[in-house]
C-alpha cells in the first residue's frame, strides 16, 4: 500500500500511485466530499428541528370563535359613521352636521375603554376630502377612536 495523506478535515486517503497529480486529485475530491457531507448533515438537522411535532408550551391564548351571534353583537357595539357627498349617518340614521358631535358623544359616553370607543368611518368614492376631514375631526372631538373600513367582505349564498 502507498503513503497515507492527512486531510484538513481529518479524512485519510491512501494514495495508490506515487505521482503528485493523483494525490492532489484525491485530496481535492476528499475535500469536496467532506463539504457535501457537512452540508447534507446540516440540512438534515435543520429539517428535523423544523418538523418536530412536540407541542410548545407558552402563555395560553383564548382565540375568539367565529360564531355569527358574537359577530353581530360586536358589530352592534361599534359605532359606524357613513359619509356620502352631502350626508352623514351614525349607525344608519342620518344626522345633521350641527347635531353630529352631540349625538356621537351620547353614544360614546357609556363606553369607558378605548377599544370600545372605536368609530368605523365609511365613505363613498365621491366624498370630498374636506368633508371627510371635518367629520373625522368631529369624531375625535367627541372622544371616538377612528378606524377606517377599506374593504368589506360580504357572504353571498347561491341557491
């Protein structure tokens, strides 16, 4: 047998031929194989860790249910302001501009938490910007927290 060559990664290769070309080629091949083996091992460990099915323990979370009764209850609690080009409505009832702040204050005074004082503001595409700014300013003045409804989801049943 020939002389043994020691690799940087610790692998041992026996050189069958005394020529320098075969030794260098064998050393280079062993180095590449060591890299590929290390890579495969790391990928194996990565996927085993990612795919572990052990349940994680943490702080318990209470997820809200998707029942329609609770959704309707939540919707009735939230104040909804709708704007068109010329009108303002609170929860579907049209309100004059001079009465808007007072009516909204009445609805919001019974609510103590900031998350209960949310006012959903909907507007049509033709609502002037100055009208929208004036109404949202009145909502803030009445103590409401403004949130915008950008898209609305509707469930349609086809028979």
